[in-house]
């Protein structure tokens, strides 16, 4: 019963194969910084193994929903109650349907709760339905974080418990965990430790390298090789792959799976998959609904910026109408102009948002901006965006669009700082000093600014390093860009402007 999953090539051009049956018994951990090719690797594994085994993907970004077209996975949108997700998961096992749990658009806490509910349903399935399932969790550090974060303790416990069950006690129930993480040091140790197979990709940070060396039983020096791995290149080790560390280049995706074994019967998904799992059996116990439907997402900074940067037609003479109407575009332009005035004041950065807002309201009245002025939350979003204002070329680049998308996961008060850093990276400008970052963050405290950088780093958004002169470089693996080296103790970039203004 040997099924060899073709993952790509080894150095000698020999195929790199994963023994599926062994994998089901011994689980897999994939680690590599953002952009190293983990999701691609998972997709390769899923595509190649789709004909052989039922699959469930816990998908924080909605990346894997495309598997439905070619491979027949049913997409389960996670914007449901937890009870409903648990019941769907039970039916997924009963009817052996391959699914993608799409968690896109939920906030971190909701993602944790939804994943916990779904994994719980898979885990608690009736003994009759303990068929093998490959359970793939991308960005596993979100669901099994090593340390308490900003989410509630309850959500963290639920999610961590579900992940621990999957990795530690899932085997008997047919659940085979395959987890990917960008930061090994951020992943709960007990969850990582249960995988016997590893695929290690590019790793920047010493602390992750040390954890990887530890897990693999390698010398730290040997683990240094992870630093220089190219995208799509991984070092493989484990009973399902190779008994010795083996360099592997992951192959292309969207290929059809090859059948290599005459013994295992191909896994056949039922034709009416969606019906089977979304429809309750008449005698299925209906448990009370625990989870509230999530609130609709707030309007995104992306939309706002797109709106702001859209070229406006030259202002025409206002048409004279009998009925005074509020011309939205004109009003928007007026508000933009007021925002620019506000921020033109060099001291603006050190005023609290509340003070700026008061000032803003007064200016709106003076300028007779029609209609209700924007409420405080809308004002804060405009402020974050207005503070960055990239030049046209950057504003239209893919990198900038991606930076905006990334910034949406952040609260308004830190979006500005994040975007300024991203802008510096995209233009290869020197990394802003602590003093500049502090001003952008609305504080005089450099240490608060540095803590914010650490916090971004912990969320996997960027990687901070110091060069040999102790100048700081901030890399954005997702944007494939990094800032030039900048002195963290340098003066505030605005200091000159202020000096000139005084
Ligand atoms: N082996 C590969 N061959 C070709 N392209 C790849 C390979 N691995 C990754 N890529 C591409 O590189 C980009 C980043 O890969 P991704 O899997 O999303 O990284 P990660 O999930 O580690 O952040 C994607 O556009 C992906 O298509
Ligand atoms: Mg990914």
C-alpha cells in the first residue's frame, strides 16, 4: 500500500517523494518565512494526493478555495456559527468530502474560534467514520500560538486545544496533521513536536533557526543553510521523506495527480458533496447556537485609498440647482484639503487624535463643508492614510497594493507607521529612525516605537535586522523588498522641515 507523492526534484534531479501512508502516521511540519513557498508546497502536496486521500484545509487566507474547480473540494465559508461549523465538520467525515475551510475576512479571534469548532467536529466524529483525512493547516502559528497574544484567553485555549488534539491524538481517529508556519518560534512547542517529518524553507531569524535545529536534531551551524534557501527550495527530513536531510525543489502546481500504486483504491469524492454536508439528517441532534455571526468587516483602508487616489476630473463650476445637493466628490476633496492643512502643521504629529479631530471639525465648519462631518473612526482612517501619501509611481505598484492589504489587518493607530515602513522598503529608502517612527505613532517615546516594530515582527509582517554598523534594515518578505540601512538613533526626519518652518 505504498503511494509516493511526487513533490518535485532533489538535487540529483531524482524525484522527491513523500510516502503518503507513512505521512498519515507521522505528520508533517513545514516552516519558512513568508514568501518562501510554503503555501505552494502545500498546494503541490494537496493536488498530488487528492486522488488518494480525503483532505481538509484550514485556510486563513482563502488561498486554497481554487482547489474546488479542478479537484472538487467543497468550500466551507467560515462565517457561520461555531455550532454549525462543528456539525458541518461531522458530516464532512461521515460523507468523506474534501473541504476547504475558508477563514478569509474573519478577525484573528474569530478565525481561531471557527477553526477550533471545525477541527473539534472532525475530531469528535463517530468511530464509524474514522477514515484517513489529511488535515492541512496553513499559518498554523495563528491557531497554535506559542504565547498569549491580543486575543481572548478563551479563544486561544479553544484553538490551541483543537490543534493539540489534531497533532497529538488525531492519528487514531484517522486525522493526519500537516501544518505550515512562517515562524517556528511562534508555534506552540507541543504542536510542533508531534510532527516527525519536516520541510524547512528559507529562515531569517536566529531564534527560528535555533528551534528548527532543535527539532531536527541538527547542529546550529548546519541549520545556517536555511538562511540561504531560495523560494521553493526546502530541506526535507523524516520517515515519510528521507532519513537524511535532503534538499528538495518543489515542483509546479495545477498538475494532475499520478497514480503509482495499484493497491490503494483511489479516493472518490461523492458527486453531491455539498448537499451531503450542508443538509442536516432529520434525526441529527440540533444543539443550541453558541456563536454570534461576526460583524461585517469595517470599510477597508484599501477602498479608502483607492477612492482617494482615483484621479478626479478637474473641478467644474458647481451647477446651480434649485435644491441644494451634497456633491460627494467635492465634499471629499474639501475634506482631503482640510486633512492636508491639518497635517501640514509640523506639530500635528504630537497632538492627540481627539485634539486633531476638534481642529478638523472647526475647519469643516469654517469651510462650510456640506453634510455631517465624518465621525471619529472615519477621521482616524483618513488620518492614517493621509499621513503616508506615497508618490504616484509607488501608489500604483503591486507592492503598495499588497502593503495596503496587509495594513488592513492592523488597527488604525498603527497603520500609518506600517505603511511608512513599507513605503521606505518599496523605494529602498533608509529605514526611518526611532524618533520618526515615534512621531508617526503619535508619541515622543522611542521605546514605544521600537516595541511597535517588535509587534509587527511578531505578527510576521516584517523582519528587523541590524547591519554590522548597527544600522537598521526592515525587510518585508511578502513584498520582496527591504529598506536601506538607517540609523535607529538618528533624528526625526521631520526635524529639518520643522527647523525650516520656525
Ligand atoms: N516551487 C515554486 N515554484 C514556482 N513558484 C513558487 C514556488 N514556490 C513558491 N512560488 C511562488 O512564490 C510566491 C510565494 O509563495 P507562497 O507559497 O505563497 O509563500 P508562503 O506561503 O511561504 O508565504 C507565490 O507567488 C508562489 O506562486
Ligand atoms: Mg502562505
